[in-house]
């Protein structure tokens, strides 16, 4: 397969690149900073420098031509302004979906958040709430796409542990739970779940919540 990852220098994205490239897939990571190109290459992928906050649909579509799937794993960062969160966590998702449709790429996997349903909860903090509002808005755009075979993955609180190949994977609803959860999950395990989702066209149209657990990833998805 050829997979294009938006946000190719992210911590999940680099792990995903290593897993896919390690088994022989072709991976292209879209990065904003030219200094990140070598990191993507060392992970086994190719890198294209393109700022998703300023790029056109045509520019992104040119990267996606010939791909089997697109993965959106970009993010605005912890200290982003509300304006940047909207540009990166919502508008850039729409941009990549528009580009995928233009390039004829149907498979689209989106990395969201376990707490999108809590976006309006004042108790979670203003900055986190704005981030979740942008993520929720992005998901609403995804739901409207009938030309894409989309899957949404909502991870818990991300950690940098090695992961152990086991998770708790549950079906999510379009309107997520309004009570915040802070269960942890290793980025390595999230990357492995993304690989498994890409391998299974039957997961299209579904939402999954993933946190740390005791079930092997393959079993969790197929069970």
C-alpha cells in the first residue's frame, strides 16, 4: 500500500511510518518544517514539505495521487491559539478530505480525541475545550463525506511508552460521551491500531475509542 500521512512528523505519525515501512508499504509524510524531512526518512518514509494551514487543495491532491489511503494525524500543538486550532484541527482536515476526493483516494483515517463529546464542558479548561471543539467540528465534516471510506480513531491520553500490543478498543458514537476520560494509551499501540484499521476496509464508517488494555490489537478489532 501507499499511505500518505498528514502531520508526518508527529509522534504517532513517525511510529506509524516505521510500522508501515517496516513491512514494505510506501509512506509519504506531509510536514510543515523542512528540518523534519530527515526524521521522516529515517523512519522509512518519504517527506513532502507542505504547510496545511496555507496549502491549496490542488497542492495536497498532488501528494495524494496514487495513494491507497490518507491518514490525518496532524495537530495544532499544546500552546496553539484558538485561531490556529481551528485552522489545523478542523480546516486542515477538510482540506485533506477535499484533496483525497479530488485525487480519487477513498480511504481516510482520522486521529481524533477520546473527549470530543466534552468540548462544551467548562470544567475541562478553556484551552482544551477549544481544541476539542475544533476536533468535534472536524468529525462533523467527516460524517458528511459519502465519497470517502472514513474511519475515526479516538485515543485516550497519549504516552510515549513502548506499548505492548494490547488495548481496550470500543465502538464510539457520533456524539461522544459528555463525561471526560483520561485513560492512557501508548502512541506505539495507537500506531499499531492504525495499521490494523488500514488493513481492514470493513472498518470504514466506524468510530473507535482506544485506551490501554489487555486485548491483543488484532483480536480487539476483529472481535
